[in-house]
C-alpha cells in the first residue's frame, strides 16, 4: 500500500480486539507477540494505529507498551461503538486514507454494523475471525428451540439478520424430527457471500480454517477487500497454510 504515490495514501492500522499486546503460548511456554506488537514492527510503518479492548487491564498493558508512541491511540471499551463513532470516521476514502482492520472477537461479540460500515466505506481492508466454535457451542444446536434467546440475538447481530437460520439448517429432519444442521464449511461459505453481497467487499477469498491443538476448527479467518491485488496476495498466503491445518 505504501508504494502508491499518485496520490500518496495515509495508512491506518485498526485492531478491534487487541488484547494486551502479548500472549502466553502454552506450546512454547513463554510469551509471544500479539497482533498489535507485530503491527508496530511492520516496515514501512503505518501512519496511525488504533487499538481497542474491553478489558481495562489489557488496555493498561498496551498503554505501558506504547507510552512513547504518539502515533498509537488506545481505547478502552466496546469496539462496536468505538469503531463506528471514533475510529472509522478517521479513515475516509475521499481523504486518501486507507485502513487495515483486524477483528478477532472472543466469540459472538461483534456487530454486523461494523462489518457492513467497513465494506461500504471502500477505504478499509479487513481480516475477520468467524467464530464457529462459539456458534456451535451456544447457538447452532441440533434442537434450536432450546437455545437461549440472548445467544440467538448475539448470532443475529453478528450475522446482520436472521438469514443464518436458513443457512445453518437444512429442510431435512433427523429421526427425532429436528432439522439437520449444516457443516461448518457451508455456514462459513454463506457468511463469505454476505461479506461480498451485503457488506459490499468486492473481493473475499475463501477463508482458512484455524484449528486448536486437537484439530477442531475454532475460527475461519476471512479477508475482505476492494482490491484484486490484495485478494491475490492474501490467497497466496492462505494457500501456503491451508493444507497444514493452521493453528
């Protein structure tokens, strides 16, 4: 992005669920850099960084880490409102600003309004973790009538409407008269179509499944952009890891 000079663009990094900047790796038995730390090391650097987290202890750790960086802005609170009200307005297409936004929710804690706004703005590329583990654990039950209404509402807010019901279940019934649930890949594919058709991202490559140590899919990592060159770069990167069972 930094190579574009006519006109030159002002590049912004945005992390909606930034954490403390480091994570403890059980596999390595030590702390490893988190997404904000890695973003701060990118060369050439972004012009601005906007880091958000709901946990005030993590926010305090972030602020301590970047105390000498006036280009880094840290926000405590709910990213759904902070992104829409404070951060996205700073990345206007007409002002030649462009953003790379990472959305790695802890579960179904993201509003579709954020995703759709990013797509309609045309100035933001987005990495998004699609939390199928939380969906399966709390919403996409074989007996949907038993799901807590609050979890149903979280799913609807994340998806943007109630069309997820038609996607998640087939018209076929099992031996107990319950609707058959679709597989994770089918649900993720339908969400990718929403990123393109409803949110307005022109380029949405096939996501990569992210697995835990037991091989179960926890997230699907999506990328969404307006630029074909961005799609090609990310697709090449995804394909390097797709067959390795990325963790």
